[in-house]
């Protein structure tokens, strides 16, 4: 048996490599997974229909598309419902990324981006984020774009996984204008945009209608298990992606779409409650870091991630350090190196865990930073 040659370009997710061996009793600060309950309206909607559980169109349930369109200030024809935001990204890459081209993505950045580029036969090319809190650096991105021939797509992530850094409206517009001038697909992954600390990050739709925004109910609405996401943009970008998504999965699960519709229809209350839950967890983490390590930390622009500087001695082999923390301290963190060379000196700490887990986790970590 010979596995397909395209898989030779892929490696198992470094996040899973760390988390899959988690010992009993470990504090889970690795996965970006909400620990608050699925809102009641979502739970009820999963059971709403006593009749047949029928297929829906490849593009998604019409009522859900209308709700997503209203949320993003778009037209219903500009919305494609997908199996999570990952389904949207996969479909866009397969539809628009030509083999042999390049795809620009942030470093540090979400681990799926380079894998998706390689599965499409393209080369992932990293662009750096700013040195001050890892925000979008338009000058650096445009320089990378100018230096890389045959770019088929550029990926943004605002606010960023793993850093929590955002970007200004001016930076976003400069990048959008550069991609439009070159005819390059610009994808803005905005799945964390509604988990902000005061000021919401700008959206790609604030500066252009030429790119595509991807998002889902996984983070802000606290429903990762529903696997409901979407792409919003010019239908010309979406029609080929819809074909890919249809052949890949036929359509997103019907009951999950009912639940997503109910969540989005109650967005004002649900998102406010989610921000309050994340804010409570941030305060617990910040207090524990101050008390145990003397660290004065600033909240990220968004997300529920703290990109925590590693001790200098851990920079040479951050993965070994993370495994030591997992197995000895029984705390799971993700080494920043998993997200690109630009993250080598940091670890991603998810503060989506409960406040009690965060305080205990930092208490267990403290000796490894002090000694």
C-alpha cells in the first residue's frame, strides 16, 4: 500500500502532538476550546424539528445565510455556509490556489494555513508580524508580496491565533489595496473577532468588498462542536469554493445549522456573555501571573490566548520544554514554534480554561520560569 504522495508534505498537527499525550490530572491550557456552556437557545434548536432531518442546499440553510449576511452587513448571495471555518478555508484554497504558486501567511500563525497550502500544491510563504505585540505589519506583508512571484492567495488572521494581536484599519486597507491591484485572493480569518477587550478589530469588509472573510460559531458563540462556519465575499470567489465544499461534505449538518441560526439570532446577548466569560478568565490569569511570577501583562487585542515569553533556556528546544511542562508540571501549553519560527521564544497559553484551572496552572508553571 502506498499513501498518496501529497501527504509526504504534511506533518501531524504539533498541537495534537502535545495534547494527545496529556497525563491524567494535567491542567489543559493548550487547546482553544471554550469552557462555558453552549447557550440554551442553541441546545433547544438542536431538537427543534420532530420531522425528517433533511439535506439542505450546498450553500447552506437559507435562514442561516440570511442571519450571517445581516451580521456581516452583506447580501445573502455573498454567504457560503461550511463545516467550520476550516471547511471554508479548505474550499477556498482548493478552488483558487494553483499548484506551484505561493500563499502568504503570518508567522507566527495558525498551524492549518501551511498545511492547506501544501495540500493545494502551493508553497507557504511567511510574512512577519510587528515586533510590538505581533500585530499586522502592512509594510512587511507588502514587501513579502512584492518579493514573491506567483502569489495566488494571502491569509490574514485578525485577531491572531496564537498571539492575540490585531491590526489597524489603515494597515488592513493597505494590504487589501495591494492584493486587489495584483488580482490576488485575500482571505481574512476573523473567527476570534468578537472576543475582544474593549475595541473590536476592524474587519476586511470595513475596507473592501473584494476579499473573503471566514468565521464560525466556534469561538465567540462558544460552539466549536457544532462545526458550522462560513465564508462571506463576492459570489465570484465563492461559487468555485461551493463546488469543492459540496463534493467534500455535501453540506453542513442540518441540526447544527438550526443551532447556529438560533445562536446568531441572539448574538447581542450571547457575544456579550462570552466576552464577560473571557474577561473573567483573563483577570484570573493576569492576577496569577502577577502573584506567582511578578509578570505585568496586557490583554490581547482579542482571542483567549496569552502569548507568553519563554525562559531564555527554553528557546533552543521549545517543544522539549513544553513536553517537560506537560509531563512534570502537568500543565499543557503549546510551544510558539508550532506556529512558525517567529514564535520560537513564546508559548501559547489558552485562557479559555476555568479561572480555577488558570490559577492552579500558573502556580504549577512558576518554578519552571524561576529556575
